[in-house]
């Protein structure tokens, strides 16, 4: 090991001052860069009010939306009449189907005799004759006759009514509904709500827990039971929203003859069962019920997905075909005319600077909603991007191959064919395959603005704010297609590059 003397150190420093005497930037650049990055993130946090947005976000609502992707709700309404009787009703299109009698809702019923009011039929009166006619010459009814005709009649009926309903919302989570009160239980906590129908008020017996809220005194109470669902209690009605994991009626809806049957029962009917519809076999009927399921619309969704795939393929193919010759004009080492080179490159810049979504909006106005607008948007955007990439690849080729072909006296077209194209074709095809894969995702987005495909279907499902399981279904289909095309594209690119090696 050689030890330098002081004179040798001074001489070395004089010859190479940048080594031993670094500038302030060289000494402190890492701390300065780190401080600048931290300052930028602090500025972005303040400028976009990230803290306020996170603090005021409705995370509970976001959680409900996410839960709706993988679950469904059954929504019974329990109405409380003035005489204390109760009635359980379900929405028309509730997934539970006709004649609902779920085991998680236990109703106590009693036979009672009660008097009910019956409103008179519209436009009739007790004194009206069997033939209804109107004449301007007929005398107008007196006030006493009008009052007697409008007065409701009463009828005594003996019928079965609900006197108590107990809803099981999960383990140790119940809703006990009585004509005058509702008892909510969640774990070790119990809340009693008194129903004052005369004053249209809901009164809580004590303070409400965190999982129940009442925004105004006497107003309705909303009780949350986690993933199991929630309930809304008013003075004359209790709305139940019971959540179940899975997708309801995915294969057969409530109108199908196969609704409510197990997989083995459906298979038995298809294989050896008697025909449910004399006009067609059980297999044909089952397949038709699946394809035309009104809740999930499988055939329409699959058709729109195929439309999206075709949009991406045709748009990318046309862009590649047009960008290929234009890239030769844009490349300075191929087409030696600088004004034309610059004009072509500026055309590429214009086409790719306008976002695909903007092009889709423009063509939707021009052609109307449909796949033609989506194909045109993909075509223009990718023509600009692929043209720029192709031109840059041409400008970086090895001129030795081109000079070799030119040295044997080949014409210019032959020089490009054998001296240039073999070098860039693997790159061109590889980039086109990547854009085809990427445009499968992009076609979904532009479809949401009316450019056709599954994107429009997806937007319609999201806009209803209640069909999030349908959104999840379509998102999964899109992911499967993207994964499939990604694998195909990678395999083709690997084989293409492998042949060249």
C-alpha cells in the first residue's frame, strides 16, 4: 500500500480539483432531492385537501357498495295498521320469489274479527242505475246526496293478521316487531323503540348505541347490523334489508320453471324429467332461461363483451395498417424530406394528443351511439401513437443491412423491403399486440360514453346505484378477457422475438 506525501496530495488535487474539492451540489444533492420530494408530497396533500377528504369520506357507504358486489338483499316491509294489525309485504321483483316464507322471519298470526272501511267506487253512488249516462239536462245532485255517495261503507271481516314478527339478522342480532314497539338486539345491547302512530313518532327508551341513529327527535331510526343488513323503523312501518352472500338468481330468475331447484333436481329434469314446456325440451328451456334471465341478461352481456373485443381488434388493426406506411414518411433516415417528416410527425402528435375518450365523444355525436364510434376513436388514437413508435424504431435501425442491399444495385423499394423491414417488423408486431391487449380495456371505458360494447352496459348498471352485483359480474368478465388476451399477446411476442434470435 502506497502512502502519498503532502506534496503528492497537493499535486493530485491541483491536477484533479473536481475529485477532492466537490461542489456544494455534489455534496448535498441527495438531501436536497429528498427534501424536495417531501415538500412536494406535503404541497400535494394540502393542495388536494387529502386530509379533509379522507376525514369526511363516508366509509360506511363505501363498505356497503363493496358488499353489494358480492351479496344481495331481501327486503320485506312490515306495515303497522291503526288497529294494531301488521302486514308483511315484499317488493315485486324481490329475489326471494313468489309466496315468500323465509325461515329467518318468524311471524305470529292470529284470526281476528274487525271492521274495515270500504271506499265507494269512483263515479258511482247508491242511487245510480245499472246504465250509466250523463246528460246536461239532468239536475245536479244535492249536497246531501253527494255527501252520502262519498261516505265510505264499513264491512266486518274475519281474517288472519300478523301480531308479532321476529327477524333474525344474524348471530345474537334480532328485530322483534310488535304493534306498539320494536326491540332491537345486537350482541349484548338491546334498544326498545316505542311506536307512537298518532303523533307519527319513534321514541327510544334511553340513549341509542353507535349502531343505531336517529337524525331528529321522534324521527325514523336506522339500525345497522354489519354485513347482515340494516333496518329502518318508522311509526307505521319497519323496512328490513337482510343481506346474503352470493349472487341471487344467477341462472334462473323467479319466473323460470327451474327457480328454487337444486343443481341435482335441474340435472334430473334435463336428463330424464317430463317436459315442463310441451313446445321444447327441458334442456332448451333451461338454456333459454339462463340466456334471457331478466336480472342478469347473460346473452346481452356476452354479446356486448364480444362487441368490445371486436372494437379493440378492428381499431388496432386499422391503426397498424395506416401507421406502417406513414412511419416510413416520418422517419428522417428513410424519407429525406424534412418538411414532410415534420408534417407527418405533427399529425401523429395531434392524433395521440386528443384522448381516446374525447375522440369517442366526438364520433358518438357524429355517428350516433354504437361500435363504429368506438372503432374510430381507437383507430385515430392508435394511429398517432403507433406511428410515432414505428418512426422512432425506423430511425434507430442498423444502416449496414440497408447499405448492403443497396450495394448490389437494388431499387429503393427493395432496399426498404429487405434492408429495413426485417429489422423493425418484430418490433412493429410486438407493439401492435400490446396495443390490442391494452385497447380491450380502453374499449370498455369509451363504451361508457355511448361508443358501444360492454362499457355502456357497465355504466347503466352503475348508474342505477343498486345493481352492484351486476357490475361485479361484468368487471370479472372484463378481467378474464384481459388476462386471456395478455397471455396470448405475451406468447405471440415471445415466439416472435425468439424466431429472430
